[in-house]
C-alpha cells in the first residue's frame, strides 16, 4: 500500500519540519514581544537565494506574530502591480477592524483622511471613497512619502491607544519600485522615531539588501539583515528523518549523508528529494544509501522539468545565451566581460539583457561588474542539458 508522502516541495509550502531556522525564529519572536509591549524595535529584512525557504519562514513568522496578538498583513510584491495599493488595502483593513473603538475616534478620522489622501494621490481610480471633485483636490498630494508617513502615524496612533501592534509581512521585496521603496522606508522610519508599534518583516533575494542600503543612510539602524543559508548536514538529517518517522520511514546514516551531498542543503531540494524517494518505496521502509542513490536520475529529471526549465524557456534568445555563458565560467560570480566574450557581444550590448534577467529574479549583481544566478544549481542544470539548450 502506498504511504502518505510527508515531504512538500511546493513553493511556500510548510515542510513537515522547519529545520535550521530556529535562531532566526527565536530572535523574531523576541522582536514581536517587544513591539507588542510598546518597546520600539527594528524591522527585519532577511534574504536568500531561490529555494532556501524565504516564503515558508515569512509565513511561519506571521503565524507567531498573530499568536502574540499582533495584526499581521501579508503582501507579495509583483512587478506588474502596485505595492502601495496593496499596503493601502492592509491599512484599510486595520482601520475597519478598529472603527468601533470609541477612544480613538479622533485618530480614526485622521487615519481615514490620510488613507484618502494616499489613495487619491497614488490610485485616482479608487472606488472605495466616493469624493467630489473639490474633495479630490483637497486630498490630492504629489508627495507619496509624506502621504504614507501620515497614514503610518495615524494607524500607529490607533494601535498605540489599543496597546496593539501592526506588522507587514512582505514577500519578494526586491520587486518594489524605487518610488514605493522610498515612501515605505520613510514612513517606517517616521513611525519608529515616534515609537509607534509598526514594524515590517521583508523577504527577498540578496538584491533586496543592496537596494535597501542604497535607499537611505539610516536603513542599517531601521532593519536587521539576517541571511538564510543552506541547511547543514545535521539540519538536512532532521528535515528528512523527522517527517519520515511519522509514516514509518527510517534512514541509515549513509542515506542521510547522501541526501545532504546531493541536495547541498537547499531546503526546496531536500523536500523534492524526499518526495521522490517516498514515492519509490514499495514495502521496505528502511532507507539505505544505495536506495537514496538509486533515485538520483528521477530527482534531476523532476528538477529539470518542473523547477529549472520553466525559468529558462520563458527567456528571450540573448537572455538564454547569457545564462548559458555564465555556466561556462570557472567560478561564480563571474565578470560581465566574460559573458560578453562568450556571447560575442560588447558589455554595453548585453547590459539591458542582464538588467532584464535581474528584474526577473534570475541573476543578481554581486559587485559592480560581477553577476551570479539567484536560482541554486542553475549552472549544473545548464551543464546537464547543454547539448540541447544551445540549439
């Protein structure tokens, strides 16, 4: 009889055991306790490459915050939609939730005014507030940063009177526009200066950290910047063995070591390997090193078809050439001039292409003239399939 598969490689799915993130969870929990008790605290911006479990951790932290009676709001930034519009919707939910608070009627009016001003200035087609032409002119402002500061100060005052706290959980932060980032950081900084109970937990690729540091001189005091690394061998063993126990699986030390060596500790890959392995089990539930090795071809085939290929096939011709060229470098990150040489272009000619790849989240600029993949194992994928990828 086929056993229930305890491994979950889907994007953002919570694994059976969230291994290797205990220290960051503990630190974040202390931050939540502080802000809930009216103590100003830094926000969190954690980064990592694709497949290291950023979304999973973000969702877990939101659960913990809400367990501490903090109003948590999840926002996923997309290249094609407005972050400020989504943030405005979250603030609107908070205002509506607290609209019956008698003691805060004066600040509630200020919050509604600030929200109207922000929406009219940034989203003039909003139908949530029916305003006359004169009222629209009254609320109109060209200063997005000031508008968002006013809104944060207003909802922060409501939260403070309630002895409550607000936390925005923002995924894919690297996709935020420059204008929106400037407004958000300024508003968060102002709320922090006034000791208002508002914080953010942001997740993104390493590019996010560079964007934040370029934005404001005070960013390093406004955020802490944990980096999500790969799991170590012990953590991989926990991530594989503990969920396995629930369905009667046992693993030899050799099998666990082999899984670590193959997956290199990337959480998504660990879950993918576990899922494939579990699907191949017939009767013997004691997993040996030999059995772990026996599914290697199926593992790579699954990754290539469902993880890498979709990211590669959607690219334009020159984008593909640049991605393939990167895999030919002896070491990564590699110099942009190396990519230009391999593709037969000048660095100026490939600059817009590399910029598009960065914007699509496939590469990051590690230094001024060096780039790397943001997707783990992408170089190996290209090397495994180069015979047909270059056609």
